[in-house]
C-alpha cells in the first residue's frame, strides 16, 4: 500500500512538471531603489552595482517586491587580490555548500582548504558558492515594514562558537564577497537578519548579477559573477560562477505535491538569464528529491553538458542528493567533484577541483 501511494505521488509530481514554463525575464538598470541597491561592507557605496534580472509579469513582480521590502541591500566587496604567482583556470577550486544559516563553519572549511587538509596540498585560489548565509545589523531594515513578507526565523544553535554572519566571515578571511538576500530571517520584531546566497572568492569579483527566480513558495535570488585572472604567459581567462538555491517544496496552489514543477520553473528561469557560451560553473542546493534522476538535474546537466560525478553520495540527511555543481569549461576533462564532511551544517559541501585539461583559454 505504501509503495502504491509513493508511486502515485511520484506520477502526480511528474505530471505537474508540465506546468513549469517560466514567463519572460528582463534585465534592468543597476540603479534600483531600496533592497535592490548595492553597498559595500559598513554601508559605504559599492564601487560596482549589481545588475538585476527579474520576471516581467506584473503580478509576480508585486509578490517579489513584498518579500524584497523586508531585506537590506545587496553587498559587493571585491578585493584586488594579487597572489605572488600567476595562475590558470585549472588552479581554481570551487565549493558549493548550504551552510544552514550560520551553523556551517565557513572559517573552518577555508582554513582546511588553505592548510591542504582537503586536497593534500594548500589551496590558495578558490570560489565558495554558499546558500543560506545570513547578514545581521543596521543594514537590515527594522521597525514596521508595511506590505512586506518574511520567512520564518532560522537560527540554529551552534555549540562552542557563535553564529557568524557572511559579512564578518568575508572580513575575517580577507575574501571578496557578493551577497544578495532572498528573504528576511524572521519578522522585524524577531531578528535583525536577512538570508540568501553569497559568493566568497580569493579572486576579485566583477559583473555581478542578481537573478530573481520565478516566484513559487519563497523569494529566491541567484547570484552570477565573473572571476578572472591571467596565466604565467599573460593569457587572460575568465569564469562565470553562479550560485542558486531552489524552493524545497511546492506552494499551496500546487497542492504541495508538484515540487518538480516548482523547481523546474525556477531552474528554467535561471537558464533564461544565464549566458549560453563561455566557461561557467553553476552550483547550489537544487532540492532534487530524486537525486540524479530528478528532472531538474537532468535539465541543467543537459544545458551545461555535465556528467554525473563519480562521488554520488547523498548530501543531506544521509539519503538525498540535493546539491550539485554543473560545468561548461574548455578542455575535455570534467573537474572532479567530491563530497566533504559537514563542518557543522546539515548539508555536505561539494568540492570541485579543476584539472590540467581545463586551460582557461
């Protein structure tokens, strides 16, 4: 009986995927108001504004705006880091990780990278695609917020250390940061926090875009940015890196069942916003309940020409492969992707190490 029920739910969810077509999206001026402005750490004016890519449909925009009113502005801090030696794209390590709103020890993970504990040798050039990061403090609006919507507060208890917000983490580690909140972390009377996606990088970040995904259950904003460098012979290279977190379940209007349709609509909206050529990495928590058989994984893997990695272990609850990294890179060899220990989060990080087959040209 249980098997028949699960089979029926799976069939219903798959049929719901037919309702997963996103509407049109448009690119807008970076000089938007309120929560769509850009600051540097400490509230100073950022040297680079975030470009916003949003759904065009007016009712969907109105809903996204109501969530946006409760959060602070985006933050971009790009350090002009210049290591002593030149590097190619193959020297870059990419990590994608849901840090569970401060439970994950980002500082500990970076120290392990830099110390060589995760790869057998020190890693000095890396990009972290982090989901469920949070920011607290005066940049998050307080007081009555009429017409706004918030998510429930997520403030996990962390033993032996304080939860650390993403701005403090970037400052502590001396890393470039792009942070765009998706939603408030509780009402204004509960917390002074918002939460969303962040990119931390040892390399400078440029051309940062925020992609507001088609609205389903909660406001979700992906971040897209450029990481660039030059090889020892002066050959420049660049890589587009994208960080995304899809809804984990369907809204009431889909009867809470058709999560495939929910996530497919958001994934397809993301693909509409991204460039279709050039080196690129897309990582995140895609909430793929069906793992590598999930239609969301299959659609993104097809779009990027990615293969199922050799390390196929679950990334959540010991059962589910919710997290993935997709690649479109020069050269014939796909980066090796490995699951790491949790470092305090409820998700395992995924680490992708490039190979000599990726020349970055």
